[in-house]
């Protein structure tokens, strides 16, 4: 009955606006097709966009490297290895990764490997801190990484080519083009990479701590990303995006291993997104259909080959209506079907999910206040308890404003959690309950122009709480590992961001500094809260980005500090890593040539992100970027 009411409301809004749309129309150019949902209707969220210049000069890097520049806590198993992101003291399964409004978290394990994403396939990226279960459903509990592609009709025709050479046999090339007219636009991006990753390192697990060379850490990558946009009318358009790639990675030998590892993993991904959007002056309807295929072929000479894959089909309908001046209502319906196969399952596993969500936003109340509220309900095999959110933004003056947001969020058990067949070591648990929790933050923002200097400063206070946290632990009787709803988790802390931007004639200087303190703890059942934070969650984290430009020369310095962390109760040392790059640009009418030299790990720091997985010392990369741009 509840679902019928929601569907009838959605259809009523669609018919109502379709009948009255003719009098108030706008050209589709006024609508940013790829603009994330949270930017349109959410209020009070803390969002950190990745600097567009940093994104443009990082075309030959991977997404984990790009996000580490933004100060995020990236956990990776060596260069090119499995990489995940965890926000504000919780686990990677509590941080969603969203590509053009499609959640890429694996239905099998609830995580996403960032290493498979080349930076050159992205036109924009943002990090949303705090939960957003209303907008993005299961898994968006403490943060979201938004990956986006631009509106092709708003981009100039262009052709670019970017080869790069680096240390330890690292070779890569990215290339792409965009062509279009008023009715049709198309683009294609291609990326290829190969690296040996045979870097020297000091083995701290060895009694003599000898310096040896890394083995079995090479990788090969090939990806294609075509896009097509078509104006189906003056007020509507269709966009098709298809991301296809293969990522073949040797599994890095750990420091504790006395013999080289010989296993490797082949990831294959196909992500297809078909979008149709209609817009007039007070009404927008969006229909989105997506297909996400992820395959992992793992080969170990001693144990053979295992094949795991998952398929997700998503259909979504959104209707956004301007009810009156500055009032917006959005109603959406989402259907997702997941299918997975693994040697650890009994046959194929299937699951369907249906979600309904609603958001209401009021803008510019008394020219100072914006507020928004929303709710979402999901049905899997039963109704998930209703989740909701509210946010506000109040502007005291042109210089000062305050934002606040609170949300209830959830995460359903993964297919591995539910359906892993019983063997000698582990078994799934079909009786698991969804995780649920709260997320909130409060921020004060100051922005001031001091002549040629722009100052921005934002202290942010946050709190997260998770109940029914799913953890794998050995059974007290059988000793087999199984998932149970036994843990609770909480994190609280403060983040501080400072930005200085100075422009004088042809000189430009930008400084972005950030710092974070996180107090995170977990507990099982009625026990006391743990004495240590969750594994690999740093208590302190800080970053400093410096950018200097004069005429055609740009110099950048990026420094990140990661404080003490723990693994299984053992304290791990803090570390800091710095990168330096210098770029020279040659402009000749429609031709652009960038010559870039990058020094990674400038201060030759020995560090480990994950315990006993070596990371390279100082290394280098040289990149050429050719571009032809139509006037």
C-alpha cells in the first residue's frame, strides 16, 4: 500500500507538469545533465571538489593517486594493488563510489577497487562527507566519492594525446577526442598502461632489514570510454556512456613471504549508463538505465583459477517539480537487480531491490536560508526501516555562512555475507540484519576577498554512529568464520580546511591546507568500547597543496601526513609523503603542449599503507600532453 501511494504521487507529478509545460520552457543547455543529485537538492552537506587543474594535469595517474592528493584516507595493497577509500573513521563498505549517479559498490563484498579507474576518464570528481542514504541508498553511510562526466554540448571540439614514462618500467598513454554540433555530440577516451613495479625497498619483516627488489607487482591496463549525446527535442536529450576496461595485476609479494608470489588477478569491467532527460522552466524528469558488470579472474599456480563476477541492472525515474517560488519537490523510483557467481556460492545468486525516495527543498528564505528534507524506503525481501535526512544553510553575510546536516542511513548485507556456502573454514549467514546508523556534521564557512587575495576557511565538526555492524568472526563452537551483527561503531572529530588564492597580473599562487582529527571506536555486543580505532584509521591526517604559476610555468608541491594507526591492536608508525611537479606550457593558437616532470615521494620516505606491503621510494615520471582545441 505504501508503494502504491508513492508511485501514484510520482505519476501525478509527471502528468501534471507535462500538461502545463508548454508555457514555460527553457533550452536544455540551461540544465546541467551530468550534475550530481546532491548538488541540485541536498543542503548542508560538506563537499570537497577535486581541483580541476589538478585533475587536468593528472591524466596519466590513477584515481587512488588523485584522491590521495585531496587528503583522503586511501588503503592500498602496494602500487596498483587493491585500493579502497574510507571516510571519517569507518570502513570502505560505508563509503559509496558513484559514477554519474550509479553506485559502483560491488554487491558481492560492498566495496570498490579504485585502482581500476584512470584519472583521464573523469571530467570532475568530488568527495561528499557524511551519509546520504536518501539519495544513494545502501552503503552511503559516512561518505561518497562522486565521479562524473561533463555535458558534451558544453565542451569544445578537441583532440588530445598524453604519453608518459616513469620509473620501474611505468609506461602509459591516454588519448581522446570530442566532436559535436547543436544536435549531436560524441567523444572517446582511451587509456593504456604497463608497469613492472620492481622497485627496491627495505624489508622490515626481515631480521637484518635488507634492501631487496619487489617481485610480482606488475600490471597491464587497457580501457575505452565512448560517449554519445543526442538532442531528442529542444527540451530533451539522451546520453549514452559506456566504460569498458581490463586491469591485469600481479599480486604483490608481501614482506613476510620467503618466496615470490606467483598469483595474479584479472579485473574486467563494463559500465553502461543510458540517460534521458526532459526539462522546462519548472519541471525536470530523468530516466536512467544502467548495467554494471564486474569480473575477477584470480589465478594461483598452487590452487588453480577461480572466477567471480557480478551483474547489476538499475532503472531509475526521477521527477523534479517547481511547486512555487523557490520550492522544489523531487520524487524518485529506483529498481536494482543484482546477480553474482562465485566458487564460494551454491550456483548463481540473485537479489532485487526497489527504492522510493522524496526530497523537498526551499531556497532563499528571507534571502538567507536554504533548507531541505528527504526520506527513502527500500524493499529487498522485506521493508528496510525508513531513512531520512535534513539540512540547512544559513548565510549571515556575504562572508559568513553556516551549514548543518543530519541523516539516518543503512547498508544491506552483501551477497558474500548472506550466501557464502559452508566449507571447512567459513560460511555465510542468511539471517543477517541491515546495518543502520546516523551521520551528522556542522560547519562554519568564511570567505573574504582581500584585494588580490581570496581567503576561505571552514572548520567542520562531524559524528557517525553505526548499529548492527556486520563483522566476520570465528564461531565459538565450530571455529568457522561467519558474519554476525555484533558490532557498533562510532566516530567523531573535526576537520579544518584553509584556502588562499592570490592573483596578480600573470602570477598566481594557491595554497590549500587541510587537517583532520578522528576519534573512532567499535564494540561488540555489551562489551566496552575498544581501546583502539578500527584498523588503518589514522587519528590525525593533514595535507598541504601549493601551486605557483607565472606565465607558462607551473610548479606544484603536494604534502600529506598520516598519523598513527593500528592493525589488530598493533600500532603502526606515522608517515608523510610529498610529490613535486613542474610543468611548462606552449600555446600556439589552437595547439597546446604541456611538458611535465613529476617527482613522487620527494623526500624518499619509507612507509607502508598496509602492513608488510612495500611502497616505492623516490621515483620519477615525465609526461607530454598534446592538445588541439577548436576555437
